[in-house]
């Protein structure tokens, strides 16, 4: 599913293709912890869904992970 979010960090609008269902998103929006509602997603994908922050923005802010 193509998701578009505004970054809480920079305000930039980005889109990412994420393997998530409407049902999983609804669970999370209704209070289920994101890691429980979407256990198969990467940390980067869950972070993007929650905050709109992309891995590239984190790299710019903190430097690339080693």
C-alpha cells in the first residue's frame, strides 16, 4: 500500500510502498501497539507510519548506521 506522510522531523511529505493492510492500520489507529498490529514490518516502516520520518532523514540527522 502506498502511504504518504508528513515528517514530524522536517515537515517534508514523503510516500513509501509498505506491505500493510487497512485492517492492520485500523488496529493501530484504535490503540493496538504498532509492533503488535504490524509485526512483519521493519522498524523503518513502522517509524514512517507513526511519524512520517524516513530512514534518509534519520541518516541526515544522525549519520548512517554502521
